[in-house]
C-alpha cells in the first residue's frame, strides 16, 4: 500500500494492472460509484488478486409527527456511523468511518416516506429533522449487506426552545450581537454533533435576548 494510493481504471472485464512495486506484500484497494470500498492483500509479482465489491444498500422508513401521528411531508434524513464520526474508541477505524459518511436526503413526500440511498453496510445513527420539530434519532441501525435497513419509523416531537439573556460582566447591561449555541456537554460530542448537523445557534438582540 503506497502512501498516496494511486488508482487506475479497470477494463470491461474488471481487470487492472498496477506497476512500479518491489516484489512483496501489498494492499490493493478498489472503489466504484454505488459500491462499498473494498481491499485485499496481494503479492506484487505473484498471482492475480480478486476483489469482490458489495453494492451499496439503502435505509427506508417513514417520519410522522409525535403530536398527531400525521406524516411529515418535508424533512431531512441523515445517517452517520454509530457513535459519531469522531468515536475515540475507534480511532483505528477512522478512515472507514469517514468513508461511511452518507450525504443527507431532503425529502418531500405526502406520506412521509423516505429512501436514503448509497449507504454502505454498517451500524448507523439515523436522524430526522424538520422545520418546527426537534431532531428524532434512531441509534444503532444495522444496515445489512444486500438488504439495507427497511421500515424505520420516526415519531418526531415538536421543537422546544431555550430562552435567556446575555449580559456584559463589566457593565451588567444587555449584550447585543452575542452568538449563543447549544450542544452536548463534552467537547468531543459537540464536534460530533456539529458534523451531524445537530447544533443550533442564534444571536442576541438589542436587549440581549
């Protein structure tokens, strides 16, 4: 495995050739649109290596209002590796976790149904956000090879708010233009929350509110 990992295209039969190595063990990686990245150990100068790629799967489900059980018709679905992108307990898996980051799906559907496509197999925390609602999360969703994860149900609660006033410590007067944000308690979780789109912020008015 070289530091910069040069890639070459395969031909119509899926064959490739990577030259310029000394004889010995190497790690070969492959990636293709719609498929999970894969790798295999091989011997430069030895027998041909075979890499088998697993097609990406999907997460499907429905989002409904917790208050009246009506479907949400406009919302966003996100999936991130379980535990967040910066799980300190899985530093050795960081490259794989970054590779498993899935673009969000912005959904408009009268029945509240969604399909989040292009999801590599793995374990995910899945979030639904919508205007006027708090974020709803299902943790530890297993996306299985060839099957995905089907039939998730999100009951999304209406949003709540945090109100307050910011004062200057020196003068005791309201401070206009201060940025106020929310997040989890520890710094690592705040970084993770920001990456997952879970941070809300506001600026104070002339009365510091």
